[in-house]
C-alpha cells in the first residue's frame, strides 16, 4: 500500500530543550522520513526543537505555546490536529500523560506513543513503541484493549541515512585508529571534556578522534580550548553526516541514548557512558549483547577509566570485530519504516 493518493498528515509532538536534549526530536525525524517515503506528509509540533535541522529536512514545525505536557498543551495539540486534518499523531516525550493521550484519542485521532521506560500509568493509544532491549509486554498491561505494542530495537526509529547501514560490510581495521566522541546534543555536565582529556593521555598510538557537539551544547568554548593542544583531535559542531562519520570510525565513546541504535545498525563498537537515568538499561543491555562496553554512570567515570578502555580496544582487534558483528544483529535500522507499515494497517 502507498499513501500517495491521499497524502495523509502525520503530526509528531516532540520537544527539545536545555534539560532534555534533542533525542526525541532527532529520532522522530526518522519516523517522519519513513512516513513521507510512503507518500504521506509529516509535520512537527514543538515547544522547542532544533529548528535548523528540521528545516533542512523539509519538515514544517508548528509552535506549541502552552506549558509542555499540560492539559492546555493537550488542548492546543488537539486543536492543531483538527485544524490540519491530521490522521495520525505521534507523541514522543516523558511528559505526555495518560490524560493527554486520552484527549487526542477522544478527538478521533489515531495516536502512537513512544515510551522508553513505562512512563505512563495508562496508555490511550493505537500503538505504543518501546525500542529498547528491556521492553516487555508486561510493562504495558495498563492500556486500551486495542493498543498494539511494538517492542524492541527492531522498531527503533533511525533516520534514512542509516536505513542501509546494516547491509554495509564493515571491514575490521588492521589497527584501530579512528574514534568518535558523541555524548549528546546538550551534554550539560560536560562529559565530552573528560573524553577529550582521556584521548590526551595517549602517548603511543596513532589515534585520530572526531568530537561531535550539538548546537545546544553550552560548553563549546571550553571544548575548543581543550582541543588546541590535542594533536589528532577534531571538534565538529552540529554534524549532519552521522552515518558517514560512523562508517569512518573504528569505535566510539558515546552516551547511551538513541545514538546507540545508530551505532548498532552501523556495526560501530561503543564505549557507553550513562548520562541520564533512562540510559542505564540501554548501556547494560548492549554490554550484555556484546555490542559495547558499559562504563556506567557519568559521575564515576574518569579520564583514566575512558582511556584504559580505549587502549584495551585498540589492542583487541578480535573483540572489536565481535562487537561490530553484534550490533546489526540487534537492529537493522529499519524500525521507522517497519512502524509506518503497521500504522498504515490501522
């Protein structure tokens, strides 16, 4: 089935901000791209968002003026859906309560909810997506009888640049030399600085590091100063070519957020640092599956911890190769397209 004949509208309600990063918005770009690849139209509704990135993707943004997650927000969102004649709404964020969802459902709008950690007491939705390895049906017992659950990384929303990632055969390097450092768009606690200082402990390896920082990172100045005397370390602001950068790298130091699924699909081994409570399970599970190394909570991670792990991986070609193969077995990068196909059945 193709949506071209009627071009139905999907409105995605997701937010970004200084205390929440851009993860919800960025992964939903993948859902929007998958919807539009089937001939539909997608727009965002946000209280805050990386507007430049959404504009580059050709995705319109509707500003929400009400307090994020409030019932005024719910009413404003419902009015927008009605005015735009949207057929689907997607909600991605921890502040979209059961009452918020019910209001949209009562308006007759088909609703998809993205939930990482069973954040609602009840789910009023046609579809609930939890893309994590720990997702289980028993987490969502309190839901409408018609609600369909899409659980696990096979439903992780990746942007179209990653849709073919798992089909690319990554060649194991003869000697690991290229690494990414990607610790979230905002990184309020400046864990990126620890990672750069870890790389500066290198004395015997031909190591090249690319450090990715988002446009909302408040520590740009300190990071720029830190890399001035760090040979082989390059700072990249607001990278647009993540799939290409992941293909270049032999391994990465990463936050344990949605970037993990991009790395897994790309076969990129990860050294994971937990920056928020909702990342604890992801880091632990990817470690258990052999796709990465879990360093744990950010406060307990030092530059010496990071460098010791980097050094170990650079000396362990066999382990890097096993980690690289483990990733695509977890997710193939097609979760957004898989989800849209199911939405079309509703």
